């Protein structure tokens, strides 16, 4: 952005060491802009997009989460990106609230005393560096997380989530659990390479839901023909694929779990046994049918990839808990939020 660059709570520049002492998490950094006033939309309205068990999630919450991803360099700062991610980001925030409510119900959340203590520590640390950081804050874009305002309730929820989720993960993701997860998902972490073929049904960037559905149905019917033996995968690729690999029967050679392929594509490919054919899978390129044709096992040990394993296990733990709790939660969408996100996860009460 041409200004101070920030990554996950670590400002890069002359204030790095001072800010690092005050920022054990991104929450501490965003607190530098906190006031007792809630942030508002440009028109002065504060619109709830959804409620979860009576707790409102506002448009400002969605935009802050996207801004945070941009500030951490996880996303490019483009308006198109913001629009595309508004729906999925709302669902993420709903999931967090659903999980936190469940942890509180099960008495596995952080205590009020712990939250108060961490908030007090964060504010005290920030007070010591606020003067030094203030000049930098004035130079940030308006939509940067550090240039926005946060209410005490916003900050308390963020700290509650951080502490409660950390406490839950520490209890669930023991050394034994991490080892078992690594063994179960060996190919994803040990450097395994898969030889993969695919058939692509391309979609335009502006394809509507009807076009997407029709393309998925086409792919599913072709998959049935391949699985039944009516046509080989290679011949189907040559006849129907929109990808350049069609001339090679759909083969794209060997791929790694976290290589050049889109995450959705790689995740599906690495879940396939040799010879197995995936169900239709969507990526930004269109709808794919994927086949794993060979495997070259890797040799990395858990000690070599533990951080990656922990991150993946944490993500799965969150997804599993959210999926389990969603049907029990009362989730209500505003009409415009539901229209912008036509296939929200879980039930809709509105």
C-alpha cells in the first residue's frame, strides 16, 4: 500500500520491536484505534447482516475482517475481492459466534476474569507505545484495520474468542491428537507427489447460479459415464475438456499438496485414492473432474512439518465444531445479506 506494512500483528519498520511487545495478537493492534463509539457505515447507518442466538453481526464486522486479511497480505486490496468475499466472510463470523456460544454453554470458554486481565494488559501495553504509533496511524488508508474505530464490546468479543478458542485447542489438539491427524493425512504433509488428470468445464467470471448448476450437472453426467466404463477418462478429456491438457488426455503431471494448483483442486486431489475419480469440483477456472493416477510417497517426518499439521488440524477442528453446532443455533439473515449470499451455510430463519 506504499505505507507501513503489517503482517499478523507484526508491523515491519521502525516501530517493530515496540509494537511487538504490545501485540501478542492482532486484537492488541486494532485496539490502538478503539473508542467508545461504534464504527458506522458511510451513510451513518449500522446495518446488522445477521444475528446468531440474538447477537448481531454488522456490515462493519464483515468489512473489518476483510480489511484485516488485506492488511496481513493474505488478500489483494481490490474492491472486487471485497465484494466476492462478503458472503463467505459473514459465514465465517457466524461460525465463530456459534462456536463461542457452544464453548460457553459447555463451560469451556475463557472466564470473565481472564478476559478482563488480558484486556487490561493489552490496553496498558498500548498506552506505552501509543504516541509513537499515532503518526503512523494517521498515514494509513481509511479501511485499514488500524485506522478504524472499535467499541469496547467489539474488543471484548475479540478477546473472548481468542482466549476461548486457544483454550479449546490446547485441550483438544494434544500431542497424541496431532500425531494421529498427521498419520491420517500423511500425503498432505510428507511431500507426497500425485500424478493427476482433470477435465475442465470452464465458467465465465460472471456466470450466474443457473449456469453453475447446469455445468455441475454436465460434469456429473460425464463422470457417471467414466465410472461406468462407457468412456475412458483420457478419451473424455480429449472430447469434452476446456483445458489445454485435453491433448494429453487431461494429464497435468505431478502436483504437490501446496504447490501451484488452486487450494480447492489440490485438496480434492489429495483426498483421492489412486485410480479414484472425484465428483465435480469448483475452482475459479470452472468445474473439474479430477483423477489421481499415481502416487510418489514423500519422506518428511512430523517433526519437519509440525506447524503445518497443527494449522490444518486447527482448521478442521473449527470446521467440525461449527458444522455440529450450526443446526442448534438460531441464525437469522437480513434480506439483503441473504440475497447477496444465496447459499448460506446452515439453516436460515427469516
